[in-house]
């Protein structure tokens, strides 16, 4: 093994990025695939993890929130097999596996690479202690390379015995390297780390591969785990066996020996076992993972530990509890298939299909595609064709997701080279012919053609030597084309079932997988992927006429433009490349994915590109601007998000819970604190329609908002309880952070704002803490609703720009419920605005008519109905707020309140905020609206005075313009504003 170079300068390479920037929202995606390596920081605040997908995630251990993602775009790597924090916790060391791998030193604060060690052999193991970093490589020769772990400087290299290396460990005194072998050379060999000479060969070998080893803290004991279902305890001085523990567990990947040398924690498949050495008995087991556990990270007190698993999760455990107490998990799944129909994107997540509207970035539908794992999706007119693990092909109605037809493919395959019947018989591809007559079902090497009317098997097409990887139709749908793992492309006549064309990749390529191919409109050429190249095949003479080549990496996906002058590819290096077919060159590269790209397509008349893959996200790119414009994320729990690179987002009801903001280099906070700034569905739609939103970005200075100071930490000191009284006194605590201060102390009852306490009012109520000068408490009386009362409390910083977290308790109250409630109606309307340009004709009449109609139809339902009105000259800001106070004093929790408002409403295009214009409003400039209009905060304060928990707000307001907003976009902008208003008040709001 040779060391090529060590980059010791602090650099920011274009190919090296860390995904999460300070002051910009980012999505909590987590790991989508296996976690193979992890380590806890010395201060036990953070954990770093990595594995398949070649990304490193930094997590906050206390909150299980993802803080940063570190990844590299250009270099292909197999997986990350080693992660270690430095002893001072300032940087992270990582290593990937395979040929030409690298060791990287990452600055934890900045996320940038500070050292880069390039290796030339095939890296199989990387281990470390406080002094050394050791790399074990197998190539033409087997070597151990010793590095100073602090400086990255190579100290020594020596040869080691050949054989499969199952495990290795460095002694704590740094004098020896111990290697456990597997295969036909099972055994343990100890090497002098300074000379490379063999010190000892341990006797009484394991009967199977040694999978993990650890030494005691004083180096006197060596413990080894093996696939022979035993753990052996050795005298590490003379190599003699001291004890064999017949644990009867296989697949032991990780070990931890307690400081007293009496107990062992070890992993077996998906659980951790605690074993008592003196009695040789199992004391406890910890279960919760769904796949292999690769690493145990024990805390200093030996009472807590974190596990890393192939199921893509980390779990925090306490040794006294068999269940995990915290999960660090991936939120999405890999995107293997995508299809586009009527400007709608269809993707799948395990069993479910997700449908996105590409005009506004919303996920509009989700339905079950298969009772088992979905393996493929395709479309035909208004149908979705779904293949699954259970050998079924389902045809679904696109509009409602209902299954129109279901076919079961026959299980005929007896290829014993395949590991399981499940792999042999799953439907890996499915489709329907253009004439709607035949269903195509692909299982491994076999294609079945099924009659769409009666479900009968018509043809079974065989002849592929490798598993089939892709299928498609020619232009008129008469022929089926298929490609496989052996580098072969076949064309079949669908009607006769005959093979009419066969072509095999002529070059001698190792693993000649043809993952994707496309046929041109004239049926004369096929473009197909082969490793790091695309070939253009002339069908008529079976000759390759063009080859398009990348330096390295495997190409997984391919698409042609409508004019067939350009193509796009997605590859293992996480890149989307746009090619000029005539010139045979890449003209643009789009970077941003953190995993392999399995799907690419042109959309929007070839103006945009859409891509998806192993990182579980879908990205839309603007070709002309050469940049990402939107990311779409569908989560495993059914929630979704669409987000611009600048952080503007739209989401499902609870989708925003997966958004966080990095407020400094290692602190994240939830998007709730900045929700009003970044929740902008109107801007998502603008971007997708090709509009420039840079002017909106300029208006946001999030760094300034962050500099305003943190929101306080708030808590409800009153415990959850059952109450016999309707009115209870709450003890609320507020603790300010640094100079952030506090304001807008808000109480919520069942998600509705019921009291807003300003800073001035809080000063009169507060009682200073005797032990913590930054904290104070206030007492607040709250009236309960009959039944369950979920009481929440939150605040903002003194600038009102950042929200605190919400603290909640539950109080149950059983009161009288046999009496009818009262109904309170407040209707306001303005026709005669003092600004002559704003005058209306029907607002006053509508307000009167609304109150009359509601009163008439509601009489039988309520004990009493009380109607209040403000019309024309009385609709001033002060009188509206005063009226809410007046009504609020009369209402109870069981009453009903309806608020109707007619007149002029206006939406701030810069912030997406809604304002109602009172009668005395005069337009001078944009600031006059913000100053004189009734704002979201005004309505929040007003509605908090209303005791009635059942309430409805109806906005029958003319949108008099949205601060220079185009009329075509006002509808979605108004909806954005109303959604923000509803979230702030917790009250149902509709637009008439």
C-alpha cells in the first residue's frame, strides 16, 4: 500500500460539501440505508454515523436531531466502515472501504475536510486507539499501515499473514496489533506494532470466523467473538484460553467489556445481549432493531449505550430498560421507481404510491399500491401498473387509487443459484402494452405476457442469461425490449412471443449490467448504460455508433429529450449529467443528491430535469439556470415536504416537524420558531412556474433574526392532573437565554391560543426565581373545557422573531354537559372606506345578511344567540379589538363563536402575511398596510380573548392586491396567508 498524498491545508473543495448551512432550513432525512460505523463524542453530546450511501450524519444525542450531513460528490466509494471522534472532540476521522479508499479528517464545527489521506490498496479494516490509526489492506500483498492518529502522518507499514480478516484490535498500551482471521485460516495472531513481527499465535482456535475482538482496559485480557456461537476469553500475555462462553448466538459484530471485567455486551443480529462472565449467564437482552447491529457505543458511566444498525437507525438504550429510549432514524425510503403522468409525478415508498402535482409541489395523493413491497411502477393513459414481491401485478385507477385488476404471475423458476424463492419469483418489472391488450410481468430472467382481459398467460419469454434489469416498448408498442445483467439486449414480438433481435455488449466488461436503455422514436437506435458509459447502438446493423463515457462510476439512469438532441444520466457518484448527443460531451452537471441516482427524466418541455434515488428525495433542476429549484420529500409516516434551496417550504399538516434550522454550528432548532418566515406555498408554485423569487430572499435576514437572540425556555410547572374545578391556576416558568429576552407568552387550550401575555403585562405578574436569576414564574388562571384539556405554553424572544418550544400538560375536567351552549356572532363589514379608491358596495349588507341567516337557522341548537356588529365607521382597529374583549368576558368554554368579516383583505407578498383593512385605512406605501391593518398577531390576540372553544372565522374579503403581486398568483398567496393565520390562532378559518 502506498500513500499518495496528505492534504493538510484547510480547504473547501467544490466536490466536498456539508449540507446544512447556518440560518437555512434543512430536512431531517437521516440514513436511508445501513449504518455500519458510529462513534460518540468525548463530551457525549453528539454521535457521528455512516455507512452505505457514503454520508456521515452528526446527531444531537439529547434530542436525536440531525445536525449536519457530510458527504463527497465525485469520488466513488463503497461504504463508510470507520468513524472516530478525536480525543478533544474537535474533529472526526472517517474511512471508506474498497479500492483507492480515503481517510478523512473533518472539522466538527465547520464540516470541512482538514486532512485527506488517499490509499491505493483494498481497505478491509480500519481501527484506532488514542495513539494510532491502523489500516489493514489486501491487494497483491497484505499489509498493516500505522498512522499517528493526531497528525495523520504515516509511521510504519509491515506485511501481515494472508487470509480473510474478520476482526482486529490495538492494545490500549499501543504495543501490539491483534488480528482475528476467518475462512480456512481461523485464528488470532498478535503483531508487535513497532516492528511488525509476530509476537504470538493464540491456541485453541475458534471453529468459525472471528468477527469481533476487544481488550480489557489493562490489556491483560483479550475477548473474541465468533460465528461458532462462542465468545472466548484469553490471557493476552501468553495467548492461553481462560474461558469459553457458549453463548449460542451467531453473527456477533460488536463487543464491549465493562471496566470491572465481569460483564460483556455483545450484538447478535438485531439485538444486544448482556452476559455475566463469572456465572456464564445471560442477564438481559435489548431488542428493537430490524436488522444487523454493527456497533455498540458505550457511555462513560456504562449505564447508557447507542447501537448502529443495518436497518438505518441508531438507538439509545439504558441498561435497566430493555426498550430503546430514543431513536435516531431515517425518515424516508430509497426511490427505485418514478413515473410521470399528466404533469403528476408518481413514486413509491415500500407498499404505498405517492402522487405529486408538479405545478405546485404538493403531494396530492397517497394510496396502497401492493400488499407487499413494490418493485416497479409504470403508467398507461389513466392507469398505474404496479409490480410487487408477492408476484402480483396490480392495475390501479390513477384518480382514486382503486385496483381495477390484479394478476398473479406464475411461479416456475427453479434456478438454485438464487438464494431464495422470494428473489426468484418477485415481479421486478411490470407494464401494460400501449394497446391495453397485454400485461408484461418480469421475474428474474423470465418475461410473462398475460392477456389483460382474462388474465391468462399467453407467452413465457426466456433466453436471458442474467437477471433482467429493464424493459420498454418500441414506438408503436408492437415490440418489447429487455436488458439484463449479462450485457444483453433482446427485442421480442409481443403478439408472437418470438425473439427477433439479440445483442450482447462486445467489450470485455466485468459485471456488464445494463441498468437502463432507451429506444429512439424512429426505432433505429438504442441508448444503453454499461458501467461508466452509454452506448448508442444501431439496431439495423447491430453496431455501436457512439460511446459516451465518464471517468469512473456506474450509470444507473438515462433519459432522452423530446428532440433527441440531449440526454441526461444519473450515476453512482450522485451526479445528474446533461449531455449533447452530437458532440458526445457533458454540457452541465447538477450536484446535490447524497446517494445513487436511479431515476431521471426531462419535464416541462425539456426545460427542467427531475431525479430521485437512494437518498430518498426527489429533486427538480432548472436547466437554463443550472441549479436545483425544488426538493420533494415523502416521509415514511405519510407526511411530505417541498422545499427550495433557500428554505421556503410547503408541507402536509405535520410535515414541517421534519424541518430544522442550524442556529449555530452545532445547534439546531425546529422550524416552528421560524415558521412564518419560511412557510411559503406561493413561492413554491412560483419557482415551479419558472418565476424568479430572489427578491423575496433578499427580504429575509435570518442571521439578523438569529442575532436577535434565542427564544426563552418555557415550562408549565403545574402537573398533569384531574381537576374538580373548571378554573385552575397554572404556574408558568420562563427562563431567558443570553440577551434574547422574552415576549408574547401564549397559552393554548387544545391547540387554540386562549391567552397572549405581553412582556409589559408579564412584568406585573412575574415572580423572580431565587436560584436562577434568568428565570421567573407567573401564575395564570385558565378555564377548562369539559373533558380532556391539552394545555400548551410557548413564547418568543423579545424581538418577537423566534418562537420557543411548546411545553404541554393534560388536565381532565368533568363538568356539566347537559345544557345547550350559547352562540355568539360577530360580523363586521366596510363599504365606505375613507380612501375613495377602496370603497365597496356589498360588504355591509353581507355582514347583516350573514348574521340574520345564522341566527335564524341556529335557533333550535342553542340556549341563547347573541349577535354583535361593527359596520363602516365603527370598524377601526381599536374598536374591533375592544369588541373581542367585550364578547370574551361573556363566553364560556362550551359556547360557540362565529366571526364574519367583510371588506378589503390584503396579503403581503414579501412575507405571505394577511391583513384586514379597517375603515380609516389610507394607502401610502407598503408599510402603511403593516402599520394600520389588522394583522395576524392582532387576530391571534383578539381571538385569545374568546373563551368559546368551538369557533369559526369566515373571511369574506376582497383581495385588493398583494403589494405588487400579480393577479394570477393571488389565490395561492392568500391561501398561504390564511394557513398562517389558522396556525397562529388555532381556530378554523375559511375564505368565502
